[in-house]
């Protein structure tokens, strides 16, 4: 047993250390507790960054969606038409004052004047049996004439009939004939109770139409006559008969295409 003594010199300190080692050495009988290793204090100053291991590379496999359908072609939207501008609403006309009877008369005369023929033309009044040579609205020549009688002539054996009227309406001069020759139709012989001729020359009647004739078409003529005493009466077979002097003036005043108005 070692007694505890005060060590007050350097030699005593060395002896104490040697005794301690002897007791703690192998075979000394005293168990020594393990001393945990000392953790080094953290060092101040910049430290190197810690490198982490790179992540493991996984091969990429594109996932296919279930029941994938082929994509449809998307067409660009059609261009929209520009919005139409609404037309401006028309202005309501101002109500007019009612016209007087004289104003209506004047308006009607203006409208009739606009419809009146221009230039040279003929007017034939079948009611009065008058023929007027007109230039614009001026009467150049007034002539007494004869127009259709309106008689009815049947031809029972041949199942035919004729009505001797002068046609009404607007016509035009189609031909101008000097010294016309009348070719008698069938009704001229039937009317006289004569048999129909077998030869064409038997129908010719020169001189009966006067010196001039103006053809209106469909067999109707304005021509002269050998029977001027019947002028002013409705005795013809549809043609218009005019006296020799008046016929001469009218024939030289008109031309092919001149309008003729019969009423």
C-alpha cells in the first residue's frame, strides 16, 4: 500500500508517474476504461465543398398513352368576313300638298307631251275619215279620206269570210309605190258575183289605186281612188283612200319607216 505523500520537488513528481504506470500496466490488476477519441475542434476558415455522388442514370422510355389515336389534322380557322355596314334608313319624303285640278291637268299634259312622236308622221282618224300629215305637233296637211266599211262577206262554198275594217294601231311605211297595180283578191270577184278567174292577168286592175301607194303591210295600203265622190265615207275594204292632190303631198313628205297611227 502506498501512502500518499506531498510531492514538492521535480524528483517526487517523476516517481509518482512511474508508480502510476506500474499499477496500470499489464498484470497490474486494475481495469482501465476506454477513453473515447477526442473530436477535433472545427477548423475555422474556408472549407472545400463536399462532392456528392452523381445520380444513377436511368434509361428513358417514352410512355405510350393507352388507346392512342392518330392525331387529326387541325385546319386553320376560315377568315371571317368583314361585318356588313347597315344601309342608312331612307328618309321619309315630306308629305306633298294636294294638287289642284289645274295642276293635275298641267302634269297630264306634260306626260302626254313626253310621249308624243317626233318628226314627220301620219295620223288617221277612222271615225272622222281624216288623214293628218304631222311634223312634231304641227299639222302640215289635213286630208279627207275613206276607211273601212266594216261589212261582213262570207264565202260559204269555200268556208271563208271577210270583215272589211281598217286596222287600228301603230304602223310604219314599208314600201312606196309609183303607179301601183291592184291585183284583185278573191273577195273582189265574190262581192260582184263573178266566178274566180283562172289566169293571173285577169286579176290585174291598173289605175284603180291612183298614182301612188304606201304599203302598211298585211295587204293594207294608203292609195288614191277613181271615186273621189265617196271620200269622207267609210266604204273601203280596209285600205285608206285619199284624193289625188293630197296623196301627192303625203307621198313625197314621208319615207320608208315613217310612223302611221290609226285610231
